C-alpha cells in the first residue's frame, strides 16, 4: 500500500514538474509536502520508469559530445573542442574555414586585441569571415605574432592575413615586416631594435585572443625549408613534435627552447599569458603535433574535423 501511495505521489509530482513546469517548491506547496520529499519523488519517478528522459541529438553530435567530454578529461586545459563532421580530407580542406568562422565571430566580438599567425586553415577561416558583420569593432586591433615565410608562394603572407582581418573588422592592425627565422643572431637583434618591429612586439602583451595553426616538425614541413643545416640537426636531435608559432614541444608536451636566438615570434611565455588561444588545423599528418600541443596546454580552443580527432585519439591510446 505504501508503494502504491508513493508511486501515485511520484506521478502527481512528475506531471506538475515536467508537464506544468512548476518549480519544486511550487510542487511541494501543491501536494502539501516538503521540497526535499518532492526531490525524492522525482528521483523515484526517473528510476522506476514513470518518467523517461530522452535527448534528441543526431548520432554524430551525440558521439562528438561524448568524445569532447572524454577529451576534456584527458586535456582539461583545452576548454572547448569544435569538431566538424567530415568524410574525407578533401572535404575538410574545403569546408573547415566555413565551419570555424561562426565560432571565431563570437570570440572576436568578445576580444580587444587579436593575434594572428600563418596557417592554411587560419587563412580560410579568416576569408570565411567576410560574410559576417562585426558591430563596433573600430576599437579593436589585429596583430601579427610571427614573421613571414617568404618561401611559400601558394599561401598568403602573415601581413596579408592581418590586413584582411583588420579590413573585415574595420579596425587597426600591426604587422611585422621581417622573416620568422633569421640565420644570424646579430641581424635578429638589429631587427628587434627597429621601431616598426618593436612597436608590434609591445602590442603582444595586450593580445587577448590568438588565432593560430599547429605545425608539424618534419623534413617536409614549411618551417624546415627555412632552416640551416645546423638548425635542422638541432631540430631532429630535440625530438620535437609540434610547432605552435615557432614554439616547439615534444611528445609529452614539454616545451623545447629551440631557435630562441633565431626566431621572431611571440614566445612561449607570451602565449601562455593570452586569455584565449585558438588552434584551427586538420590532417592525419598532424595527429602527433595536435596531441603534443594539447598536452602542452598551449591551446584553449581546438577547431578540427572528425577524421583528425579520430587519429588523435588513436595516437593517444597507442602512444
């Protein structure tokens, strides 16, 4: 008899709470019981089939949400994952920029000084922002956070990306008219003392959003073609796996102070201070680099595709 009475009370409480949208204290008042008893009745209803709660999410989104939860357990420093459904790497190359754009739109609107480095996916995402209207962005600034790679004729120079984004935002910009890697330490020191370059470096301290790619450290990487033979030897001996704005990390995510006297880019300590660091990247060849960067805690937001994240998870399990 008591069980029948409890079930009846649970049914009444469930109708009021779930169908009539009563608050728990209102349910308690209606039934003439305590609020704590209402909580117990609702729990009883869920556990005994009186109430069934379903989550109407398509299969891919449900899988990605569960995957994101698992990834955040392993990489708590990464605050958000945005994963695009993709059936092929070619599809990802065509669509990832459009996928990333609305998320960048929200993050840019919340920021004051935006740092940008070079990357194919970063370039496509910035190009996709041309379809968006940014309100009240004239007080923002876009800042280049690494020098240029003059050897890549197929992609935009970082200066062009900075100008492009500043044009979209209708705001000011700061660019570095210098290479990312300088062979002679004396020349690098001279460049860093130039007023035009020093003024950009001073802006790095004000950046609150960085939009970046993640590079590999291999013989066929874009960076490798800029290095001298001695630099290449140093890179190989370091066992570096990831390049984030010419800051290098090994398979454990440990920072490797390599090329410190040859690079012109926002350094490791400066990157860590930035409130939000977004990485847009994809590709099976980047699975180790992405995993290394996540272990390093150097990115807060990762925008990628389902193929890449599958490979990253497999690497995590076997590594």
